[in-house]
C-alpha cells in the first residue's frame, strides 16, 4: 500500500480473514474507503457485514490480514494505539447502545468528560449543538427508556459525533424504522458528510437508504466482497447475486431431493 | 462412560477458564485503578447502591439472627447451668463467623445479583462495545467502582450486622429470659478479644472483594459462556450462576481463612 493511497483512504483493508472456531466468516476481504465519502457495505443477512464492522471498530481481532484506519493497522496495534484511533471515530450502533442509567444529555457528554478538560458550560453547549443537529434538543433530559426507535438512533448519532470524529460508523441506521423516519436519518447522514466532512461507513441491507446516501457500495456475500463501485456501477452489475439482491429475489438454495429428504429425516 | 468423562472434562476446563478470566479481570481493574484520572463519585454511587441500600436488610436480618442465636444458646447453656456465658457465645459466633458470612450472603442476594444482571444486559445490548469504541475502558468505568465499593461496603455492613445481632441476643437474654444485664455484657466483653474482631474484619474484606469480583466477571463475560447468545435467558442464567458461585466462594473461603488464621 503506497503512502499516497494511505493518505487518500481513511480505511484500507487487506486480505482480512476472520474465523469463529472452525467457521470462516470473512475470507480474504480487501477494501479501500476514500476520505470524506460515504461507503455502504451491503449484503444479505449472514454475509459477514457485522463481523467486518466489528473488525473495523477493533472489537474483533482478525485471524489474519490488516485493517489500516487513519494510518494505524488496528489488527496488530496495541490497545493504547487502537484507542488513539477510536477517539477519532464515532459509532452509532443498531440498537443505539445508549447507557440506560444516564439521560440522553449525559450519554452524549460522556466522551467529552472522559477525554477532554472542557468546563461544564462548554460541555453543555456542545451537547445542545449536537442534539440540535439531530433534532433532539427537546429530549435532552429524557432517559433512553423514554425514547422511540427513531429518537434512540438520533441520540446515538449525536453521541457518535460529539467529538467531531473523522470517521463515523453506522450499523443498520434505518432498521426497524418507519419510512419517513428512515428518510430523515438518511438525510441527516448526507448532511453530516457535507457539513462535517466525515468519512462515513454504513452497514445496511435497506436498498432505499443505500442508493440515497452511498458514494460507494461494497457488496458482501458469504464472507467475501463480491463487488465494489459507485451506485451506478452496482446497479449495472451483471452479477446474478447482486441483481437478485437489488430485485429483492429470494435466495436460491439448490439442494437435490435426496439430500433434502436426508436432512429432514436425519438420515433415517 | 467415555461421554461422562468428556462432560466432566468440559466442566473442569470451563471452570478453569472462568476462574482465569475472573482473576485476569481483577488484575486489569487494579492496574487501571492506578491510572489517572481518579474519580471518587462513581465509587460513592456504588457504595450507596451496595452499602446504603442494603442497610435495612442487614439490620433486619442481623437482629433476627442475633435473637435466634440468643434463644438457641440459652436453651443449650441452661442444660449445663452456664447461662452466664450467653453474651460470650452470641458475641463470638457473630463477630468471628456469622457477621461476615451472613452479611456477604445478603449482599450477594441483593446487590451481587443486580450487578451481574446489569453488566450482562450492558453486554448484550452493545453498551460495553459502545464504551470500548469511545476509548473508555469498561474495566475502569464499570467494574472498578463496583469492586472498590464492594471492598469497602461489606466490612462496614458487617460492623452494622455485628452490632444489631449482639443487640438481638441481648434482647432475648435480658428481656425474654431475665438474665442480669451485667452478666450478658460482662460475658461478652470478657470473651471478645481484638484478634476476633480483626478476624471478622479480614473475612469481610476478602468476602467483599470475592463477591463483587465474581458477580462483575460473570456479567461482564457473559458473551463468552454458553449462555452468551441467549438474550434474556442468558442474563438470568449468569445471574443465578453468579449468586451460587459467590455464595460457595464465601463459605469455602470462610473455612480456609478459619483454618489458616
């Protein structure tokens, strides 16, 4: 990987392999994510999207390969080095992962309190600015249990951007939301990219969202990245698996009758 | 036969792994406690949860156990014409054994179970992952305050338990059976030595550390056990495990300390 490439790419993944016990979840994944762009990682359930995201976040040590994030290979880095990278990252988890014993504002302020020496007034103002960005200002003092699904995701997003990260990760931003709330979140992601110049990685299988927000798309299937490109390139792909995903066709499982019967009867 | 041996082997390996993880967590947390920033508020908050909110339970159970002890000892001592020793009997049993053990078991039931459930739920709802992604050490942020609070709260609660249990015994001896007050009090003060008080306190510090450590570790590492992917059922299962393991640890270490000291 040349230095030029490292500088242009926020993330570079090379030959990434992840095994869980005997099962291979990711096989030789290679991917570059350019600075300041939105990369959507799409694929069917069980394709390995979440495992790839966990490797990017440093939550899962890969079996082999490298994951360069902002110039640091977090696959081989120490926890201290990984944490230096993490301070420049924000993550919005699928279920929000808000701390249930803290109010929305306290959740958002946590990273500021832990990593900066800002005074209380500044922390409060910064919290309100981020809450305002995600249209959550009135919910400042609510507890996570009092929020709807959409509000939870927006609060999680506010928490993710409180440190003005260079990189933002989103796990299934529109999963479980009604179409209009999902569209609001999509718009918010685009606004964040444009206003804060963030590199954003979104893991999702919601087609409507994907084509609305993506600058680049990586399509995953069975632990492999089978295609990368712009939304136009992916739409024009002749790969039958990608066309199946885009046209919402059910997966074909080709099993002969004898094998199928053996599976049902347990070989009796 | 072979299957049974395999099963026993699997249980032994899993227990060793759990024990290793638990003590590894202890080392990590103590190391992280030494690193700045040092914050008192989270410890105070946990002391309120583990200590202050257990106070009613400790007082009620302490008085009751003291009264039961007074009753049983009186019946036994009366047969030998040695009712004057009632104060000594109650005090020695409470301060050396029952105080630390019963307090720890009460804390396990009230606070230990909820510590495990809280950490287990945080694990399965990705709150622990969220902390790691914010470059905040879950060991320092979540575990350390609980561990320090357990270490400090259990001895304090033990002192309260001892005091109210002695009062329970006094009430039965003096008010129910009409023993002279001086006889009960003198018996007690003559029998108790500094070494007994110290033994009780040493036990309570060790028990406090053990129960909070086991309860924290079971919840924090719930994703690594068999119950890891079982959601609510998994949390309930590790919570039960934590209570059982902590109780056994208290009783077994009570025996060990008693034998060694």
